[in-house]
C-alpha cells in the first residue's frame, strides 16, 4: 500500500550520509519524490526553487543544511577561527536564498550563536562544536512540532464544531515539521470530531493551496473544497466561512504580517463580510527589529511563474510586463488576532506582542531551572 503524504517528514537530517532529506514539493501532488541535499548549492537551490518551502520548514532545512556544511568544513581545518570564517560564508550564502521568511535568518543565527559560544567562549574542540551544532538543529525541528501543536490548541479555542474555515497558500504540515500553523487548529479539530468545512484558496501563481493544502487536508480526511483565489468574496458573502486562518513569513513589531501574495486581499474581504481573520505565527516568525510592514523585504520572483508555469503553453503575450511579488503585507488593522504558541495577541499589537515575548522568556527561564 502506498504511503500517505502525512506519513512523510517534510525535512530530515541523514547524519550518517551527511545530507538534508526533503520531499520535493514542486512535484506534489502528482509524484512524491524524496531528494538528498549534500552541497551548499543544492540546499540553496532547494530553498530558492521552493522544493522545500513554508517559513518554519525553510528554517529547519537551513539549520540542518548549515550543520551538514559545518561537517564538511570540519574536514578541511581544525582551527576554530578558520572554521568560523568558512561557516559564516556558508551561512550568508544560505541566508541569501529567500529574503522574506524571517525563520531562515532566525535559524541560521541560532546555529551561529551556539557555534561562537562553543568555539570562542568555551574553546571546545571542533568535534564537540559539531555535536553542539547537531543538537541545536535537531532542537529547532523538535521545537517546531511543539510550537505548531500549541498554535493549534490556541487556534481551536477561536472556532466551534461545524465551522467553515478558509485558508490561503500552504501553512500546513508540508510547511512545518508537523500539524502546520494555519492548519494546526484544523488537524486538532479533526482529531476531536469538530467536522470543519475548509476552503483552500488555490494560491496563484505557484498553486501551493491546490497542490499542497488541498492535498494534505484531503489525504487526512478533512472536508476541503478548493477554490480559485478570486472566489473568496463569494464564499464569505454566502456565509460559508466563520474564520480565516493563514500562516505568515514575518510579523513586524506593530503586527503587520507578510504572507503569501493574496493574503491581504483575503483579509480585506474578510473585514468586509465580518469574518474574523487570524494569523498563525510561531514566535520565531515575529521580527521585533522590524517596526512595521513597510520595512519587510518582499521577494520578487521570475515572470515565467505567472506567464508559463503549469500551463501547456505560454498564456501571456511575449514581452508583456509582469509583476510577481511572492508575498504581501496585511495591515494590522485587518487582523483580528495573531495566534502564537504562547497565546493569542490582539490589537494594540505592539503591546500584546511584547507580552508574548515576555511569556516566551519566562518559559525559557523556567525550562532552564
Ligand atoms: O512561498 P512559500 O510557499 O514559501 O510561501 C509560504 C507561505 O506564505 C506560508 O503561508 C508561510 O510560510 C507560513 S508556513 C507555516
């Protein structure tokens, strides 16, 4: 019997073979192809080409990736300072693969911090530094599963059995280690007999909603209906949607949230029809150093994604100008609440996100004691 897509790990480390193992998401849902990434170029390409995608999964892939590359550097030198220069070069290279999802730099910075502490402060030998890097990368992945589960619990408190839920892009298991963020309340609700009716936006131009979200949810037995992006107003006006849950790639300190292009259209429509709009955000996605959404760098992608990709033949005139931003920013005033693993933040967001930061710090301190 063939394996269900939910039985696969989105991102894994094969430490014996020193590589990162991922499902090539560009081939889904037609083909489940597992690929192994050994070199910096392969890891960079996999992230840039969206073979692995979704903010938390990109973070996990980068953490495993820099560990694999650190092992290679460790074969070339035993001197920490020489090792560290090469480590930083590889880190900066991986960090350049996609600009908007803050989890990429967040995970790489975490890896660099433990590397520096072990090597420069604690003067550990390279073999031990590699063990520490390995432990940190595994922790980043394990934490992600816990984080998503907690987002699911908090998100579930905002809806009731039988509700209609709309989601955009894929903030599901394929974007994380397990449960997803926006899909976590849906999966937990499914386990508890909530019988949600889910609407998945197909999400032009890369179709993550159709290829990934509809696939995941359908494979899990969730009642899911696929709609084109321009149908969300109709389903909301019809009263079929009680809540919108979306993921995010970077939340600014004032609560503006960058997510897949089209998210802010859904938020605007939701406001018009009085449907609560929830952004599901692991605290790793909150960027307290970015004051507002205006400062978030938006990734621009090739025109071919709009004019040719997925079509049998080109569907736009040769030479036409194309605008293809991968993300947009939803203004905080359109967001009913931001759901994190440490609780639910509501406007005014500067204050409520600070409260979330304090809760996280307290959680960390009590874990250390
Ligand atoms: O370009 P993608 O497919 O990486 O975009 C993904 C999204 O926008 C997701 O909603 C976001 O990363 C959150 S994933 C939990």
